[in-house]
């Protein structure tokens, strides 16, 4: 008894919040002459007992789920509503109901005894050079086919030389309808009754070397005057939302120059030892360095900087991080008097295009700020060298931005229309 009472509560509430929404004036081909807001809907004794807000939404969802699951049990409940529906169909020619109320169509169809469906409502592009495009539909004896075909596009020169588009309907092996030379903006309508249980094929042929476009509507009646069409549309909603975005940033962490004295100069050092540090960068992705061994390297690097939109070492780091396959070659020289040793203290992965004087490393999750130690030794007894060291770091910076977001709510309806 309790389950039955809850069942009645859910259904009663659904109609207490307005059965006017169940049927609205349909849009498109059929325009009702009378609004359906006057339909007589089932009355319940719970209209004043159920509150608003979230409770109302909850009951609405549960009632909709109940409708989907208990179609057979609702036929008697909708008896008065169906009577009004039949009256309005006869008077205005068209009504629209919600998709989850499809069981109403089954009840209505069994009472009216007739049914009609749309087979096609499409825009299609033709082939060229006389190659037809075909559409096939299943058909039974005594079914009535109705069609409307409009030529939307056809090249003017092609139309002049080769004519318009040819259309034919074939039932089995018999041609039931033909139309030749359908020109741009022309529209044809027609119908025929199926003679036997046969497939019906629509052939569309376009001569010449250009393609055309047509709009095709095909429907058939199953010995009835009722059309049932499922329609899916979407409701667009645009609003501003706060989103978290992640930007990949490239930083020139350090840039220093050193002079290495020759071996015979006992007053100045001929060996450089320096740690490579990348610190104060959260969410580190990678790091790298470039070593210029003389003034020529520095001059060539400066020329690259003038030609490129960004620091060359940053561009090299980007190409290695994203593995673009277009790695930038940085200036480098070979000098037998200079010995370069780099001790890598990290577990970071060396990139493929790294060399002895410039390298990039992808960061391991356990990587520390101290990446390694760079040691450069001048073996020359006569010459000094100016050494330039640049270090780059790459990290992710997260921030919140306000963006415009568009969402779509999908709604399904059923149009019930009477064929004129």
C-alpha cells in the first residue's frame, strides 16, 4: 500500500508543476492554429502539498524516471489528457511532447490506427560526371511515399552546358517517378503508392565536372494520416567561469663570464669549477646550459639572438622538451686547449641533441636544486680564454583566469503531426 501511495505522489506532483509544458506549439513545417496551453491535464490532490525548490526538482526527476519505467501503468492515468491531445491534433494539426513521454505515441497510435514517419530530412552533395548518389528505404505494399527535393547549389556554367540535376524513384525494378534538369532554387514535390513489398531507391545524378547540393525530405505513411517524428535540439548557454590554466615558462636562470689564464700565469686561475643551480622554480620540467669558449661563440650567439624572437637557449630547451624534431644548433667550437667536464648530480634525463658545450635535461620528480658541477680547464701555457656560461630552467606556473564557456543542453521531443 505504501509503494502504491508513493507512486501516486510522484505522478501527481509531475502534473502539479504544470502539464502545460508537456505539449507546446511545434516549430517548423506545421504551425498549429490553437495554443496547447488550454489542454485539460490530469488533476491531483497534491498540487498544494509539495513545496518548491530542490524538493520540487527531486520529485520531478523521480517522476520522469517513473514514467520511463512504468509506461503500461500510466495509460489510464493519462486518459483525459489523451482525449484532449486527440482533440487538439484534429483542430491544430500538430503537437509536441517530451522525449520521455514516447509511450503516449504508442497509445495514441493504437487509438487513431494510423502512423507516419520521416525517412529523410537531409542536405547532400551530389557526385559529378554522371555518377549517381542513392538512398534506399524499406517499403511495404500500399504505403504512401511523400517527397520534397530542392536544388540548393549548382554551378551556373555547368548548368548551362550539362543541364540541372536528375532525380528518380525506383520501386523494385520499376521507375515510379522521374524529374530531369532540376535547376538551382527549383523545388519539386510528389508522392506515389507502393505497389508491392519492395525497397524504394532514390537516385540523384549530376552531369559535368562540378558537384551540386540538394535538400531531400522523404516520409511515408503506413496507411494512416499521422506523422511521428523524434526531434533533438540543444539549448545554448554562455557564462563566465573561473578556470585553472597551466603555462609553461622558460627562464634564463643565470649568465656569467669568466677568464681562464694560461698555465704559466701563476697569479690567475687556469681552472673554473662552478655548481649548476636551478632554484626558486616550482613545478620544474627541465633545465639546461650553454658554454661559450671564446669571444667568437659569444658573437655568434648574439647574432642568433637578433634573428630569433627569443633567447636561443630557451628555444633550444623548448625544442628538446616538446621533442619537436627541429632542434636549434647553438654556437660551439672545439678547442684542444680547453677540457670540459660536467658531473651530473641529478637523475634527470639528457636530451638527444645535447653536445659537449650545450645540453638539456628533463627533470626527474626527485631532482634537487643542485644539478651538477661544471669544471673547465685551460691547458694552454700561452693563451687565456673568456668563458661564458648560460643556464636555463623550465617550469609550469598555474593561475586562475576568467573565461567565457558555452555549454549545450540536449533536449529530445516528439512531434506528432497530421498529414494534410
